[in-house]
C-alpha cells in the first residue's frame, strides 16, 4: 500500500497534465471525500504515517525463532522492506 501511495503522489502532476489522473489515488480521494488537492495529499500522508507506525510496532514485536539463521534472515528481510 505504501508503494501505491508513493507512486500516485509522484505521478499525479504528470498524469494531471496529460488528462490521465482519473484513477490516481489523489483524484479518487478528492472525488470520493470531497477533498482539495492539499487535503488529499494530507490524507495520504496520514495514511502513510499510520502504516509505517504499524510496521515499526510489529517489527519490534517479532519473536526469536530460536534459530540464528532464521532470526538473521528475518531481520534482513524486514530491513529490505524499509
């Protein structure tokens, strides 16, 4: 979800200039929630922060599986997701 938010934030201006913004998440929020452009961007920012906070909370709760190879592999995987 975070990647979709980022991609739509980055591509909105180009899509808008080409008349292709209809399915961009920013446009959808503006239409469905009657938000301004800034309101939609702020909404996405709040969603992004909530998702990141949730990810970091869950990262802190990861257990040890008692196997250093598994634990190290999991830590590497999580680091790559950041």
